[in-house]
C-alpha cells in the first residue's frame, strides 16, 4: 500500500481477514458502511468517501456490463444480417471502419441502407428467388440491391415523371447515345429533368446483374452496373430498364425488376428486351439494313456504313447484330467505350 503498510498488517489493524482486504482491492467485495468506518478510523479518510467510491465503482461496473451486452447483441444482429447480404462487401464499398464498436457499426449500416429487421430482409431475399436465374447467389444479389437503393436514395430529380413525355425523353436519350460524349452525365441529367432517378452502381461478385428498375418513394429509379464499358450495352440496358417503367411493369411502391445476364424466361424481361431493341433501331428501319454473308469483316464494314447513313452509333447497330446472331468477333476500337 502507498503508506508502506502491507495488506496483512492493515487487515490485522482493523480486525479483518487479509483475504477480505485483497478481495476489496480487486473489486470482488464491496465496501460496506461498517468497513468504511474502519477505514476512516485507520486511515483518516472519511467513511463517506469510501462509500462514494464504492457507489461509483458499482455504477461503472454496471455501465460496462450493459455496454458489453449491447455489443454482444449488436454483433449477433450483424451476423443475422450477414446471412442475407455480405457485410464485408458493404463496408468495403462505403469505406466503413470495421474496428469501431459493433453497436456503432450496426447503427451506421442501418442508417445508410435503411435496413428493416433481419427477418424481414430474409423474406425479401426469398421473393427475389422466384424470378432469378438458377445458380445466382441470392445473398450477393441482395448486397447489390441494397447498395443500389442506397445510391438511389441520395439522388434528387428536378422534374416530375409524366408518361406523356416519354417520346421526347426517348428522343433525347437516343441522341446522347448516338453521339457518345459525356454520356453518363447527360443521361443522368435528362432522366432527372423527366422525374426519373438514374445511377451507376458497380456489380458485386457472384451477382451478374445488368440493371435494376424500381419505385423509390414514388419516383421511378434506374440503376445499372455497367459491367461492360461499351456504349451499345449501356444504351440497351438503359432502355431495357426504362421499358419496365414505360410498359408499366412497375405499378406499385414495392414493385421492382432486376435484369440478370442471360435471364429471359420472364415475359416482362422479354418484352423489355424487345422494347429496348425497337427503341434504339425501330423495326421498320431495321428492315432496311443490308443483308450480307456471315463474315465478321463484311458485317462490320457494311453495317457500319448503314449505321452512319442512318445517323445511328455503329456500335449500337453491331451490338444488335451480336445479340441476334451470336457473333461477337468484331474488331473493337475506343469509340465503343462509353464516352
């Protein structure tokens, strides 16, 4: 002890067992009023001070226990969420400090992603299973959907969606895709003017998502992954998702359509594919396209000329050829990249 008194001698001076003094020092035994009085008599420190110290210690101990319990509960809830979506991917995308307390991490995740209770999120995952390509990782799909909805929630539009203005909207978008300059920014601004949210959220592993269209608080929203940095893919995917809006596939607040690579069994997906193809190159116009032998060089040469004559981006034309024939061996150049 600081006064040079051993625990044994001190215990003897106040008629206590040395083991009891040791337990008090280690916080295993409380300082009662009787013990406080003995301490005051032996050390000259008021007994009320010893009682106050004990009260503060008890308070701090309970606070620590409560904090530890909250940490355990938060960790368990995070583990429950991790069943439905990949926490690791989310924290990496948001650069969240994973070293912070679990309760704080949980609160940040709930705030950023607008998470319901874990059980409700698992029900949502089940709904997605009914309309997805076999073999797709539903957990990773949910991860991307949450990221997409978060990005959409931060987007503000300047206009109000009016289906009667869709023809004008389509015309402006086609012009941008054909020109392919500052494309993403211009597309986002055009959609905003017409009351539609538009965002790009890169895909996550094991979820080959092309796009997502849904109602975000009553506002139509489109989110693409841009898995391929190609103007023809961007144009087609944009009009495919817009097709779900224009064709009124999204009628309710909770309606959504997720476009998966190679998945065309859903009739509404087929309809949206046809919608996008006919918007980019109207069927009547497509019938005037040249008929050439199935040779990549000949097709690329003749269809490029036809595209230029019809004021259509050549890669949008060649992209349609690829979709219809399965021929992808065209000589690419930088003009195919999204400008």
